[in-house]
């Protein structure tokens, strides 16, 4: 209704609608306790930021800043209440909201410490880091906050801090698959001082990740005629995959390696009909299996494409599931799950553990055959940790059942006549 009023040019009515909406909007802490609300991003943030923006744009509607001052007063009171409850997620949202409101007014410094955008945005970031340290499933990319903070540092003549914030923003945009924005931001951060060893190295590392991912997206590798094994070796034995967590946290690297390898496999599938053994997909699963959160919704598509490589091996009734009303405690034992806190929603993503077992079984059989491509791997069936191998395939290829039994997650290995497998597990 507020948007409609603005389109009609009735700013006064738009402000009144938002003021009414703000009075009835649920507090941040309500969302965690309400199963219907907890998957959504608090609407109060959007209302408060938009209302403050309108007060700023149309000063005649807020003479002497009385309405704005009252809004800020109430938001600070609420933030104090969240601190008293030690509700970190609500505290983080309060700092973010106040930071964006002050940034809109271009208030970067103030006589009273907290009454400026830099203070609030810095605290929003530090609280988010604390949340993720305590619970990695709460990972959430916040590049726009870093980007806004870099603007504040620029306005207050702090170039070193500006470059640092830009580099952190670029990392967030890489998590969100916004490669163009990450590339643009990294270009702006090139002035980082050589003396700032940590962030200078981080800039180089992010630049390497960005370049590889753009090369994949633009098809700059020899996908059509290329040798997948040779290219995989070139990528995984390169500088990126040798990185430690000294400058960039391991979770970020694992998510990026997952994206890179999944996208390599997808591009090979698209451009090279000879690419059948899911070399890149198997390694992509290794990296995302170490994490508890995904970067964004595109990662769900990556998981779906990877699962498509193993669809004949799996009892694929459910596939990759997106559950917006489930938490970690609701996930089935036979599922592997991740949280996804991106955009306005919080979701739980589930995949069958058999998908990961299938990848490791493929790898095990391939290694047993001197890394040669083995025909017929799609005949191997995996059912809740039980691996069923056709006798004909076992007799034709070098398959060590005892080694497969040692694969993580495998409960039992059976060698069965091919016709019996078809009867017991008809095609889906």
C-alpha cells in the first residue's frame, strides 16, 4: 500500500501507512519462536529503513526531525533490550538497521559514539561473525554491509579501512555468485598497501578465485576437446587448492572450491559428450560435505546437477529438498543437510547421504582400476548405505569389495546377479 501511495505521488499517505505498519510489525525475537515467521526476514527492518528514508527525502513531513529522532530513540531502546537478553541475532539486525538508516543520511561520524553508520555497521559485522563462530549453520553473506561500510571509510578519509571493507565485500559477492560485482569491487581495492600483509594476500587469493570462476563461466577452458582429467589436475594442483586458512577461512574456501568444481562439471557436461565419469562432481561433493551452510540458492542447482550424475545409482524419490519449515533436529538420519540464510528466507537443504557414498564408491572403483574410466558404474545401486554391485560388473572390472566396505557411510556390500537387481530395484 505504501508503494502504491508513492506511485500516486501521495508521500504523506505513504509515510502514515509505514508508521502504522511499524507499530504492528513483529519484533526480531518473535521470529525465532514462531514456526510460521522464522523462515522470513523481519519486515520491521524494511519498514524502519524505508520510513527513515522518506523522512530524509521529504523534510516537510518531519519538521525539526522530531519523527526521525523518535524512531531512532525507539530503535535504540529495542537494541538495548536485545543486549539484555543476549539475543545475538536480534542485536545484529538492530545494528544493521541503524547502520543503514544513518548511512542513508550520510551520518558517518558523531559526537555520541553509536549515533553514526560506521559504528553500527562495524558492530553488525562483528556480531554476525560471533554468531557464525558459535554456530556455523548461521553463516550469512553480508557483502552489502561491507560495501556500505567502505563508503563510510572513504567519506572519513580512511583509505586502508576502505580497501579492507571492499575486499571483504568481494568475498561475500563470490559466495552469492555475483562475479561481476566481485570483480568490480576487487578492482577498486587494488590500492591496498603492501604493508597490510593479511589483506594484500587476501586480495590476491580472491582475485585468483574470481579469475577461475569467470574463466569457467565464459568457457575459456578447452571444454569441447579438453581432457577432463588433465584439466582437473591442473585446477586442483594449482595455487587455489593449495591455499591454507591463514588468510581466508576454510569454510569460504570449501564453498568456493565446491562452486568451481561443480561448475566445471556442468560446463563439461554441456559442451563435451565424452565427459561421462563425474570427476569434478565427485570432488565438489568432498568440499561441500565439510560445510554446514550453503552460499546461496544457486548452490541448490549445483547439488541437483551433481545428483543427476548419480540418479541411476540412487533410490531418488526425494532428490534435493528445500525445507523452509524445518530445523536441524527435523532432518532424517539418512540425509545430509545444510542451512541457507540468503535473501529474505532461511531454508534447510537436504540431500541423501547415498549421493556422497556413490561419489566415493565411484572414486574407489576408479582407483582400483588405475584411474581408468570404468563402464557400467551406473549399474551400482546404493540404498541407505548398502552398496549392491552387479556380479557381471565385478567379474569384468577390478572391484575390491573389502575396500568399498571401508568407504565412509557404507554399511554393507553385496554382489548380486544383474537380473536380480533389476527385479529388486526397478528403474525409477
